[in-house]
C-alpha cells in the first residue's frame, strides 16, 4: 500500500525549501561531464576504489562513457557522489539510519532500523518515502514537485547468503502471525533440522 501525501497534509513548509535545495544541487552537479579532467570526473576516479559495489559499477560505466554519454556521467555524479541535505521529515521512531536512491526527479529516502539479531537470523525494518523533487510529465499524467509517497514498513530477515524472508506491508499483527507460522513450521521440522 502506498499513500500520496501533499506538503500541506504533511504540514511541512520546509519540504518546498528542501526540494529547491536538491534542484539546485542537481543543476550544479548533473550537467554533462565532457572531459576526464572535469573535477567531478576526478572525484569519481579518486573515490572509486573505496565506494560500495553498486556505486563502483555505475561510476565505471559513467567514466568509460564520458565521451559518448556525457549526460549519464553527470547524472551518475549527482546520484552517487553528491551529499543531499537531511530529509525534510523525521523517519519512523525505529529508524536508525537513512539513505537515498534516485531516479531524477524522484528521490527516495530509505529508512532502516538497527539490526535485530536472534541466533543466526538478522532482521531489519525498512520504510521508503519518495519525493517528487521537480515537476515531470509521466505517461499516467503530471506529477507536481513536492509530492510525497510513503510505503508501508517492510521487514527483511536474513539467515545466510542464501536465505531471505521479506514481509511487505508489515504491521505488528502480521509479524506476530508470521512468527507464529514460523514457530509451527519449526515444530514440524523437529530436532536440529
């Protein structure tokens, strides 16, 4: 389930200011990179080795294609190398951290809990809020700047690199039901299995 919220409904006059700041950062940093000597290209080259894998891959492609796709290089710099201001709203009470993902002109704020560990299983609560930073015409119609969509919480449980359980649209009641079902399944397995 996804809900669309307006700045008025959120009572966030600062949302408009935040969107304006992000649009300015985009205008300054996402313009085409046409030369490997561009300071943005140099920043990506020097920080490449220490970046996480998805950033390294996007950066590699952007640097490789500077001459043929300078627009992509600029967008990659903005998406992966520019620090955005703090979100214009508080995340859920359980959120310990946030990160951003982008598909311009939408910026998604991904909130995540601290790890919840039980034996070999680790669970995380996550919830995303997508902000339409600038007006854009889509196939389904226009989306206006400063619209916000929030998703319901999601729980991800990881037991090893092969096993992951994800519960979408999580609620306390649904998680209690899932936990009960898992306990019954554990009883059926019995013993150490």
